[in-house]
């Protein structure tokens, strides 16, 4: 039985999470104001805003968590390792049509390999001259369900594959922040973006 004051506290939390903050000034996630810092990837070629308390995943942990032979090039994780952002430079150039088609194929491959996964939205965004095609879905792990956003970002010079993942039960807390992070992926030009 939930009491009226608990309902008010929950409603205020949801309002603060969904209304206040930006990636520049911080976002409320799980009742905590999370700040974001510019992080340079791939020897300083790509920049992205990541939560300031995220760290590169240790290779020994990455081998266990991403056990297939092809792991993401760069993995940033929360300290409890329940939330991850991954980045892979595909080493190819392309355009918006290429990324749109490739995202559709990736989604279909995942759907065919895992018919129990539930897929949600599929979107295209253009941020800072970077075209981002993405979709989100629910997957199942050994011990828990996960929420995932997979995307391809076309910077004009290269195509970057990225993912975001968190526990499915935390998706409402993290989705807005993840989408804001994804929108900050850009070529880094020494401070001039």
C-alpha cells in the first residue's frame, strides 16, 4: 500500500527528471544530478559528452561482458557497470542512406537471431552535421533484462557504431540522458565543433 506522500515524492521526482536539466548543466537520474564532460574517442577524432563518473571498462571485464570475438573499440561504464556506452569506428565512410539501410539490416539481424526481443522506436536525428540512425529494444541476459539503444552515426568522414545499455528497470531514468549523449557525438576539431 502506497501512501499519498510517497505518491507526491514519486511524482515530483518524475517531473524533475523529465523537465529540468540539460546535458550541459546536468540531468537528474535516479534522484541524483549527473554532470557530463566532453570525452575524446579514437585518438581525439570524435568527441561525446559522457557522465563524469563513467570510466573506461577494464579489458578483463570487457572480455567477460562482451564475450564475442568482436568487442566495441571503446567502452565507458558506470562504476557499478550497470550502464554502458560503447563506440566502434567502422573504418568506412558513408552517407545518410547508407546508415539508414545499415541500421535496418542490423535491427533485422538482431530480430532474426533473438525473436523474443521487443523492439520500440526507430529514429533519425541530425545533430552538428552528424546523421544518427537509431533503434531501441529490450534484450535478455543471464540474470536480468536490459534496455538497449543501438545507433550508427555518420560524421561525413566515418561511420561510428554505438550502443547504450542499462538494466531494463532503469530505462525510464536513463533513456533521456542516453539520447542526449548520442546527440553529442561529433568530429572533434580542436575545440571548434
